[in-house]
C-alpha cells in the first residue's frame, strides 16, 4: 500500500518530494488555487469552522478523518489508488499489453483533452453552487454542500497533478486555464454545457448532485479503465469521494418529496404550494431539466471520437471486466435514430451502429438505468403516503442540445412533435421563470440554527458520522 505524506505542503501519496521540479510547480499553482477558491468558492463562509471529511489514506478502511476546519485551510491533496502489479490494458487495439506509465506520444493531445475536460467540470460546479449557502435549509445541508465543494476542489487537484506531471509546458498552461474559465461566463465559459447552467436554489442543487454528478461517476468509471495507468489510478480514488455527492442528491430530493407529501396531507386540496412546499409537478419539471442536460454530457450517440478513445485504450466502458468482448471490433449496438428530411423530423428508425462508435450510448444506457433507481425510491415515498403521482425519467430524446436529437423536438415520452407544439407545451415539462422564482422564494431565509429545518424539506434520517441531526456542523459567524 502506498504511503500518504500528510506533513508536506501538499498532502500526497505519489512521492511528490522526490520530484522537486514538479513539487515547485504545484506549490506555485497552490496560491492561485486558493485565490480562486476565495473568489469563486462558497461566498460568506470562508472564515467558518466546518465539520468536513478529509482524505488521509487510499485504504478502503479508514481512508478519511472528520474534524472542524476552515475551508481555505482544507488539506487538498493528490491521491492515487494503489497500483496493480503487472497492470494490463483491458480493452481496444492494445488489449493485453502493459498499461502505460507515461503518456504515449501518439495519444498525447487526446489524453490531455480528456484530462482537461474532466478537470474543468470540478471548479465549474463549485462556481455554480457558490451562493447556495446563503439560502441553506439547515446546517446539516450546509455542511453537505461544503463537503461536495471541497471534494470537487480536490478532484481539480487530481487533474492538475496529471497535467503538470505528464504534459510539460502545455499541461502547466492548461492548469492555469482551469482557474481562468468561469461557469456561465459568456466570454470564458466552462467547456461543457451543463456546467454553465445556473444553480439558483437547493432544488437544482439536489438535482445536479443526483443527475450531473452521476454523469461524473460514469465518466470516471470509463476513465478508471484507461490504459494510461496514472489516469486510471487517479479516477479510481475520485470515485470514493463521488459517492457522497450522489448521496446528497438522492437523499435531498427524497426529503423534499417526503415533506411535500406531509404538506399535501395538511391541505384539503392537497396543495403543497399553499402550505409553503414544492409541489410534485414542479419537482418533475426540474428532474426533466437536469436529467436531459446531463444526458448531453456523454456526447454524441454515434461518435468517431468515442470509437477512437476505445480503440486507443484511453477510455473504456464502465466496469469493462463484465464484458466478454474487450476489443469490440465486430459487434453492433441497436439504437433509434431520427429520420430527417429537408430539416423536418419525419420519425424514427432502428439502426445497428458499429459498437465502437456507440460507446457513448453504451455508457449513457447504464447511466439511465442507474438514474431510475433513485426515482424508484422516491416513488416508494409517494406510495407509502398514499399519493398516486409517480415520478419518471423523460425520454433520452427529450430536450437534447447535443447528439443526433439536438435541435429536434420530442415530448417527454419521446414522441416526435412540431416545434410549435413543443414551444406551446414546454412550460408543462420544463421549469419556467415563475417556477424558478417560486422555489427560490421559499429559500430566501437561511436556517443557521441547528435545531431548525426549513419548512419545504424533511429532516434526514440520521446525522453525519454518528452525530445527531441537530449537531452544529457549521459554526457560522454572521
């Protein structure tokens, strides 16, 4: 097992001290990161003590410790999962060959792009969520927000380590760029569309951490198969932390739904809004929005880039070992594709796409199935409360901005409709400005008293690390 050095300026288990040039480069980048964090991290809470989990090991048992820390003093570090002896490339044209410990020259630019794109999502989400603390529903939720934020910051460190360690001057320039782009900035936006969407309130935050961070899970699972071993080891450890982010989304939405059920029972018309809650139809609209924009993050359904990544051994399928054919030269993947004539959508047809070209869709298929599990849990809450409404995922053709369905109009069931019909009905399917304003109106006053919980959300079943729910997880000084 690798040893974590926690006494150095940058905690790590990559023997950073043995490479003084790299160590100096990362230590020079560190104050720029802190400046970015203070500017674009959680606004109004930098001086507060927060009960945070900090990685101290890559061992599955006892890999983190919990204690109060001010976020700018958080011990961000560089952690790679332990190496696997005689690691082989598990897929593609180089299947069975030794995994690469340095960047193969012919794949240098492609690998750098993969690392930069993944790295860019990490600070982007922090920027999207930077004002949410000012409307928190409880100290429990506030702490969970900050835990997600600092771990996204550590994931940025993981990608910057790869850039600076393996990509020379280009990598150093890319590391600087990761701190220069801004979520939603029209001049210097983040690379991927979902990470430029505003996250105005906690309903969007819970949807983001459930749906968009789940995309992150599947991208990391695919990169964890990479024949470039440092990237595989980095993302394997990142997955350890990513699980908490999806937990925050799943349980957060579950608690909103539980409270909505309670408020519906209090009202003779089952009107949750009349009781200061978030109605089920509005929750469904936000599910539709964040699920659809997260689907776009996987890329095109038919993709030569995906085929190239797989062939080159750079990015595989999630849990590649479960497949029988690791080369995927002869297989096909059946999918529905649009029939477009003269720019007009005429219908759909089945198409068998060469498997390598469908790797994005293979990953998206698993994501959709995984996403459904949360809806099944939320629907059990509705069932247990005797409410007939059921949440459902919209069709993967609905509200798409990239891939073969981009620019085409479908209803949430995936039926082709005219642009005019979509525009007339989209307010029934997607959040309107009025919906956003209503949800935000419930969250104008933050809850900093550990004994209190906002009216629109139920309390969690248990606290964090054995502490009670009403523990003072954030010592906030107004």
